[in-house]
């Protein structure tokens, strides 16, 4: 079922479409920014499609999540050939909408503009501070729905296992297979 088969959405569905936390959608609703209604006798909120589209346009939220329902994946690796290869393979082998970038500046812009469901980020980016980055991501209401998978070569099993403590939703040890990348995206995206 695509998103357009529905006339109204729950706050959870709106959160997935806009790639934010459900509590963020509730704040938008309760403050009157996002118009909808409550189910009588319940605290459950419902947002009509037309109201959601109007809200998304007014706030610059990409409508592609509403149109396609496909998983948006952003790949950030300092090696442009890795970005290009992963972008092409994921584009060919999955129905993901894929974008790539090769530096921290572009990463910040693309996170805000593209609002990926899953970010694959290379921890060996020059002067990349994984701990600070994850703290910033988790503190921004607009990005709390984004799942982050760390990519890095030379990680030990123990270091790979400890990525969760830093707030990562998964990790990939380079070199990896296409199947491992797809599994990481699927597992991370299921943690919503």
C-alpha cells in the first residue's frame, strides 16, 4: 500500500513520512501548526492528507516521502568512488531513494534537505567526531527519526559492538558486501 491509498494519517505515519519522531508530530499538532483532529473519546490524532501536504510545503519538507513511500538513504564517505559505487548499486538493487556526499559540510546540508531515513556515514571523514555528531543528531527534533549506520575499516569486533553506546543504530566494517549494506539499512530502518 502506498501512502496515497490513505485519506488520513496517524502521528506515527506522519513521523515516518517526514522522518521525525512521533513526539515532534504531536508537538506540531498540539501547537496548531499541523491541522487535524482527535478521535472522539481518545487522545489519538489524525491528520488528513491535504493538511499534511500543506504543512510539508510550508516548512520545506520534501514531499517525496509522501509520494513514494520509499526509504531515503544518504551515504557519506570521503572516498567519492565508494559513494558512487554504493549509490549506483543501491539504486539498481533496491527501491531506495539514494543520495551521496563526500564531506561533513555537505552531510549537514543533505541531512536537513533530504531528511534521510537511514544515513551511512564513514567514521574516517577528516576531523569527524562521531560522538559529537550523534549527540547533535539526537538533539535535533527534525533528525530524531534518522537512523545512523557507522562505516569504517579496521574496526575490531569489540569496537563494532560498542557503536551502539555512541548512539549508532548499526555499523558496517569495510570492506563489506552489498548484501551487508542492504541488511544494515533494513535493520536500522526497522528500529523506528
